[in-house]
């Protein structure tokens, strides 16, 4: 017990302050520096300031640029080295009046962070915020930047600065407003969410599950339907939809097999809903509801080693990428993309992400490249705790991603659960790389010990927090 106690105490202390540092511009702004081409002032509610510019308290910071359309560092702050080194995430509220923007062309703001050990910077990283020129009157932007996940970020520095830069195709780009600047550590979390043990309490109920019990070789239950957003010929990317490649193993698991047979790359792709293609009666969908939900998958990819294929546990809306971006979000809890080359291996890593536009905007866990390390040789359990305000992603009961970025948290209940295998051969014109950037070659050229490949799922369980 003596050995455990200090760890327990330090984790409780960490949980006590989720947000390590905040400036809401209610007091002095003397630590914020203007540049040659900019000026700063604290402004108050009323006083001609757009109401949406103040998101915390009664004041915010107004940044005025004088350099026209050129690159312009509007503000800089030099006293946050410790916060930068010990946090992972910078969040900031921005408000940009439409009158500050060019009539056409483009404009963006940039968060900039740079630091070093001596005179020169050893890292200099930025996050772009593309501004909407056509938002009537102006627009608010709540920005979260997991800067520590940027591979170029270095925490072993003696100094580090944070700045705000404006760049536009024309116009003065001013004024713009900022409020509620926070540094936080994405690994810190409220005490009750530090493990997934809360689902065992009286406040939670199991509302849906599949334990995959049944006779060996039997098809999975009917609520697992074949993916339907496939081409008319039953193919998707380089795979052929093969529902019969998903079957029970007779020991309480679903087997998902992928193989090359008769010139086809067979892949099972199981969904509980699809793009409105299946009727409401034939679909099962989930979302955070009013009180929160927890979705849990137990799976094993130890026999899933074929390059050019990947296995995923995820959720997808029936109204994908349409209307309100958050309604269409794709929630990739776990994507296993086995690959090992001369230079690197991702055999022991999985990918996670949220996409709110197809092929476009996404966010990832705060690990480098968004990749989470795990033991791919054993069974693992993935969990998603999901309310309208937060998503916590668990691996074997420990959070690997805490997403508080509400822009990327869907609040609707239209998300079907998916267990999928997909295949994309390498493109000879691009060094045989697939769209993950891995030089996978062709699926059918995998060594004999990798084909067929198998992923196994022990269960999928969904819990809902009881209404108060
Ligand atoms: Ca404020
Ligand atoms: Ca089972």
C-alpha cells in the first residue's frame, strides 16, 4: 500500500485543476505585447464592443493591426514558458467582425508558439484559423489547439512565447477580439472520469449489447447490416463487401475475416445504421441524449496483420457531413492500420479521430500524430464516454483522449455503431502508399501468414446514465 499512496495522491491533485491557467482580460493586460504594426487595449461590455466578443466576465482584448494585408503579429506574450511546457492544449475565444475582413479573397488568424534554449528558436509552430468572410455581422471561433501533439513541438526549452498573427489577401484585419485564453493539460481529468469504473455504479444501465454468443459459423445478429454506402458493384475503395466473412466463432466472439479469393479482396463491414439507407425500424442509433452514454467494445487484432487493410471500431451519423457540422461527425474510436516498413512501424499503435467534414476538418488525440500505443497481441477494451459537453476515450479503463472541443462533439442521437474492415492498395504513382501514407503495396501480395487476417470482437455494450 505504501508504494501506491503517493501515485494516488498526485493523480488526485492533478484532477483538482483541469484548467491550469486562464487569462480573461478582466485585469491588467501588461503582459500582452503589441508589435510594430499593432496595438492592444482592454475593452468593456457595451462601449461599441460586439456582445459575442466577451465570452467570460465583462472585458476582452481588442487587437488592432495597422499593417494592412501583410503578415502581422498582432500580440505576443513571453511569460508563459512554464505553462507552455507543462500543458498540452491552448484554447482561445476569437470574435472577428465582418467589417474587419476583406470583401473577397481570404483571411486567417494564426496562433503561433515558438521557443528555444538560446537565442534561436528550436521550434516554431502555428495553428491556422480560417475566417469566414461571409458570416453576417461577424463570427465567433472557439479554438482548441493540442499543440503538444505537433511533432515539431519541443518542451525542453528555456523560453517559449505565444503569439497571434493575422494574414489576409487584403484589408486591415482589425479590430479582432480575444477572450478566455486557457492553457490546459489534456491528460488531466475530473476524478470521477479517471477510470471507466463509473459505469458499474447504480447511476448507469446497460441499454443495448451484443455478446456474440451462438453457434460456430453462424451469421451475426440481424441488427448488424452490411454497409450500404458502397458502389453499385458492391465494392468500396479496393475491397468487395463480404458480409459472410463475419461469423461467430462459437466461443462468444465475432470473427471478422479478410482475405483474397477469386480475384476479390473480401471485407466484412457491419453497421447498425447507414446514411438513411436502412429504414428507421431497421436502424439502431445512439448519441449522448440528455444524460450521457458509454459505448464499449472488446476486441482483438493480434491476428489482423495484412498490410493495405484496416480494422475499425467507430460511429457514423445517419446524416453525415451535412448541415450542422457536428451532426455529421464521424467518431473513430479505434482504427488499426497494421504497417511496418524499413523506417517505422505502427503495428502497436492505433489511430483515433473525429471528422466533421468528409476528407476535411478533423481532430485527433494529443499524442504525436494522434497515434495511441497499445498491446496489439492481446484483447483490449475501448470505451467512449459521451455527453453534449465532453467525450472521454478509454483504453482498458484509462483515458487516452479527453475531447472538450464542443465544435467536434455531436449532440444528436443518429449515430450507428460500426465494426469494419476496409482495404486500400498502395498507389504505384505514389510510391505504393495508401491514403494513410504507408507503403503497403497490394493487399493480395501480403505474405501467406498475413492472409487471411482476422479481427475478433468479444462484445459491444452500450450504457446510458439514468435520468435524474
Ligand atoms: Ca473576459
Ligand atoms: Ca462475447
